[in-house]
C-alpha cells in the first residue's frame, strides 16, 4: 500500500481524518443489499402466474434508523473546507450517503421514489449536451433490437454455458489478470440476479445459464471496473472512501463499466435492449403500472418468467408493488455510458487522457477525476495499481475515440439511400 505523509499539509491531514470518519459512519448503509428482495419471493409469484391468478409480491423490509449516522455525516460536512478539492469531494459524498440513509429509512413507501430520483435521476432526464432523454435513448435501442434478425447471431453465441463452467472460465481469466487470487468467483443458489459483484467476490446464480457475451461482460464490466476500482481504492491512504460505492458515483461507475463493454466489443444489442427495457419499465412504474404489469411487459419483450421477475424486482426495490413509484438506479446505465464516452472524447481533444486513468484509482465521478488530478500528480493520492488492458493501450483507445469524434460530424439524415 502507498504511504503518504499528510502531516506537512494541515488541510490534507484534516480532510483525511474527516474522510475516515465518513467511512466509519456509513458502514451500515448498504443500499442495494437492503433494498433487494429475498430469494423466496420468486417462487410464490411465479406459481400464482402459472395458476392464471398473479398476486402482487409482498416484501417485508427492515425498519431502519440512521439518525446517528446522519448526525455524524452532518458534522463531517460542517467541518470540511468546501473550497479545497478534498473538502468538496467529502462534502458531496457525505450528502449522497445522507440521501441513501433517508431512502433506507423509508423502505416500503413511496418516499423511496423521491430519494431514488435525487440519487439516480429519472427516465425523462436529458442526456449530456441537452440531447434526447434517457427514455428516448432506451426506446431507440429497443426498436433497433426488435428490428434485428436473431439469425445474425453466430452459432457459438447461441450455445448456453452453465454457471459451473462459467465459474471455472471466469476464475481462470481473473487469476491470470491479477497474477493471483484477488477475486473469487462463487456459485450462489439464493441469488435472484444472474450475477453480482463485490470488491473480492463475484457470485453467479447456480441454476442460471450464460452466453459468451455474458462471460466477457462479467469480466470487463463487473470485475475490471466495479471490483478493480474497489481494490485500487483500498490503496488510498488519504481518501479511503474511494473504495466504497458512494451513491453519487453510480452513474460514472455504471457508465464506465458499460463503456468498458463497448470499447472491448463485449456488448451486444440484446444487452442494450435489456438495459433499455428496465428504463422503460421504471417510467411505466412511476406512471402507475404495478409489479404484475411490469412483469408482463418484460415477458412480452421476450424474457423468460424467471428473467422477467428478476427484471421487475429491480424496478420495485424498496417501493410498493402497487405502482406509482420506482427504484430508479437502472436509469444511469445509458446516461452514464454517454457521459463517460463524451468525457473520454473531451480528454482526448484536450490531450488529457491521463485523467481517464484516474477513474480507476477508486470509485469517483467524472468531475472528481478532474478536480483531484493535482492531488494524483502530487502523489497525495495513489495511482491505480491495476488498469484494464484497453485503457493501458493508449494508441488503440485514442484511435477509437478519434474515429468517434470524426464520425459524429457525419449527418446520417443527409446521406441518400443507394
């Protein structure tokens, strides 16, 4: 681990102490795990569907009280120097943790929708540059996916891979990348989602089947972004919170992870469709659709009953299943992807691609990477120990971004059909 002498700079030592206080205060705020449904909610619902009389799932959430945590976060925010880059970072992070705490205290009520939209946005939110809305973009990808013929899939892309086989392959991939066992791939029969990732563990649903694209996506998205940034963040002496998934970094993290899929050719149109369907489903739920209607929407889009349940429960995490509210986290994927892609192009244009590498030194926003650059350059913050190959290959990355910059100047609506 990198060591930094913070005693020579009172501002750095002051904010390092505040960041450590924040990390200690937020240990109980586990946003995704506390909003997720227990595995035993799936079977009764699917049985009711099979009987032709679907019943709304009922989820009992814990009653939580984070008042002491929020008092400590308020004290941290009061003590920062907001004009210092470390102070600004800590203040913004503490504020997002406070919102997350309030969300968790309201589990099972419509108040979760309000806090969720403050943290993650809404489907109607414009893309960067005041472009189309996130919902508009989702509709575009859904339409494209529906128009493409499934026969375009290569035969090897249609061969299912068992969770056991994928566990062995993915474990081998990761051991080779890290030159040792840094991340363990495990099978989990209780997991509702097909896969879930933490800093040192990736879980696969035992009975799920996967594709070749799933393997690449788990490797580049989950392991070499989400897990890797957490591991690199643990090397940060001054800002240990860079190892944590603060709610405010979600859009950048998911955008960076999805960009990693794109730049490595690991994303397919069906993956974009799944992401986009969730965004449309969030809009439907907020407009009044209940869990059964959203479940049926995913079924009509071609998902299996099990997949449709998993997709719908993502939308209704923490909120009533009767409709009118949603957990809006999944809106960040497309918006985050466009934001990260735009950021990389801007850094290329301004000859600052090094700034993009700081994004892997811990979990941070695009704005953090720019604001904290002087501290990385001064050695106050540690550079990333591990980097994905695609960002280390600067020439290849620059080539892809340069082509993107040029291609965006071509007006497709002015090209005649031949």
